[in-house]
């Protein structure tokens, strides 16, 4: 069974593939950092965060966004943000 964080990771991989125009997501894993992806700088990091907020209908603070170091940490942050939502807003994308 796929856990919520695994599902989030899958969607985050899609977001990153789209933003960085990657051929596939095979190199993207929970330990992936910005340094592992060509072109990932502070501007594209902001794009990743904004796309993540839209995809998951959440809000990530600037402090949270720039504390994230790995894709796995971003997935955990998304999961945490979803848990902060009222019950009626959870689940649907």
C-alpha cells in the first residue's frame, strides 16, 4: 500500500520534471537535493514551492520553504501542511 508521503513524493517528482524539463524522474528520490538537479537555484526553488502549494492546495511559509534540504523533507512538509488543514479541506487535489 502506498503511504501518503510516497504519494506526495510521486507528485513532487512530476512537478520537478515539469519545472526542470527533465526526461524522467528516475534520479529523483527522497535524498535528492537542489544541488543534484541542474538549474535548481533560489529562483527555481521558489517555483517548486509555488507549484507544490498549487498542486496540494496548501500554504508553505518562507521559513519552511527555505529550511527544506531534500525532496523527502519537502514531502514531509507537504504532509504536515495537509494535516494542519481543516478536515473538510483535506484529501482532494
